[in-house]
C-alpha cells in the first residue's frame, strides 16, 4: 500500500551521538530520514537498528562536498564536538563548519527547505557574562587551539543569518550546552563519557586543572525536546540556548560518577588545556518563553541511564569497532 508523501529530513552528522537520536525521533514522527555522515566521529552502530527501516537511508558523504536531495528540512549536526577530535584536524573542523554549512544552506535555498543548525555554547568562549544569554557576544580567542571550533561555529551562525536575510531561508539556530547520554563514543574525550568509562574500568579519573571549572550538563532526551520544539515552530529563528541550567564543578561531577558507579578509581589532576572556559551555564529564558522548554532530567537520573549504557558497551566483548 502506498502512503501519501511524508515530510523528508536530511540529518547531517546523523550517525553521531546527537544526530542518531534525531534520526530515531524523526522516524518515530513518521518522517522520511536521510542520514548523511562521513563517520569521522560517528559510527554506523548508532543507526544500525534503523538500516532496515523503509523510511531510513544512510549515506556516507562529507558535507564539505555538495550534496543534493529533495527534502523539507535540513538539520546540520555534522561536526566533531569533542575538543580532542575537533583539534585533531583543526583545518578540517573549520572546513566542515564553514564550507559544509554553506553547502547545506545552498541546498536549503535550492529546494526551499527549512534549515536547523547545531551551534554551541562555545560561541560565548570563556564567558564574562554568567549565566550566558543569547544577547552576549562572547569572549573568544580567535587564534587558539579551540578557535577552529569556536570561530567555525560563529562563522556558521553568520552564514545562517545571511542566508536568512538575503534569501529568506527559514533558519533555526540552537546553541547547545554540554549534552551527554547513551551513544557518546567511549573514546569521545568529553568529560561525562571519560569519567564514566574511567570509573567503570577502574582507571584514574582525569580532572584537567583543579576541577573548579563549571559546566551545566543536559541529558540528551531533554535537548532533543528543545531542538524539535525549535525546528517545528514558525515564529523564532534564534539563536536560542538549549541545555540544563543546573551548574556543577568538574570535581563534583567526578565525585558523583565515582559514587554512582561504586568505583575504586582515584582522581588525578592533569594540566588544564589552553582557553578552557572557567564557567558555563545557559540562561534559558528565551527557550522557556518561546518553546515552553524546561529540562526534566536531573544529572543523577541522566547519569544513571548513561552509566547503564556504558556498562553494556564495555561488557559487550563481541562488539567490533568498524566504521
Ligand atoms: P559527534 O561527534 O558524536 O557527532 C558529529 C557527527 O558529525 C559524527 O557522526 C561525525 O562523523 C559527523 N561529521 C563530522 N564531520 C563531518 C563532515 N565533514 N561531513 C559529514 N559528517 C561529519 O558529536 P555530537 O555531540 O553528536 O554533536 C553534534 C553536533 O552538535 C555538532 O555540530 C556539535 O558541534 C553540536 N554540539 C554538541 C554539543 C554536545 O554537548 N553534544 C554541544 C554543542 C554543540
Ligand atoms: N575535562 C576533564 N577531564 C576530562 C575531560 C574534560 O576535567 O577527562 C574538563 C575540561 O577541561 C572542561 C570540562 O571538563 O573543563 C568539559 O570538557 P568537555 O571536553 O566535555 O567539553 P567543553 O565544555 O570543554 O567543550
């Protein structure tokens, strides 16, 4: 039996942590999903369960090269998000953010699609305003080791707004604050996955600096609710902060993970990387006002689910690392 044409979304970076959850959500909402990924930090395993779904397609493609498909919505989540990975090839990171974004905005223009962009709290750099509102322009080093990501994302926001103003593209920009959950790669390098994997393996927990720097950790399900609310509505372009506004020091996170895993791991201190932001916490007023967004899952509950995921991953000896 044929079905009426369902709306179609292209999810760039769809085999990554956030992108794969987006694929699940859009398939669940009855959309056709084209997942485009170059598997730099993503993995086919994240979408393996969707491969036989009739409305899901997986395409190995690098967004630095143009791609064409007739779609109604483009969600650009293609970019390594962990400092370890985005710094491993900084020129490629900048190309992905700038050339990749231009390619997908160009596609949006050509086919008349709405375009949703994964921006980041990193556009605020090492912030001098706390918590961060969308009106704050940030404190970013343009020539440091984080700049490929921070400045790439800032340039991408500029491109989004210029395509919006010049060509009338319906753009939605989300500034994502530290989000964690199942399907982060065990070797991703970000703090939540690092601490959980270290704790479960009985390895030292590596705090960079003295651990007094803060982050505000959002569980993936909450973030997706915010993103879908933003991309589904017709009034607000953004940029708009989405995250969780409860703030923790990195040391508090380490202690919580050790306690919740029952691990005997010891905390050690390693040098703080250059330009590591000292504080970060979203002001969520706009998200509350325009999207009725309030995060529901506190750190304890989110960590429980994420620890359970990594426990399974680590105990599954049969899993073959292949991309
Ligand atoms: P991730 O590394 O798991 O996912 C990124 C995905 O993009 C991977 O599947 C990777 O293979 C793919 N990719 C990278 N470069 C590509 C290219 N040139 N062409 C095609 N695919 C490419 O990271 P994530 O946490 O899922 O982040 C997704 C998006 O959200 C990124 O744009 C990131 O900057 C943004 N973001 C995430 C967070 C967070 O806390 N998770 C915070 C702020 C912003
Ligand atoms: N961090 C840490 N140990 C780790 C990984 C990260 O202490 O093993 C710190 C990092 O220096 C930063 C914070 O945790 O202050 C968050 O780092 P992450 O890479 O997750 O994201 P960021 O917010 O820096 O992009």
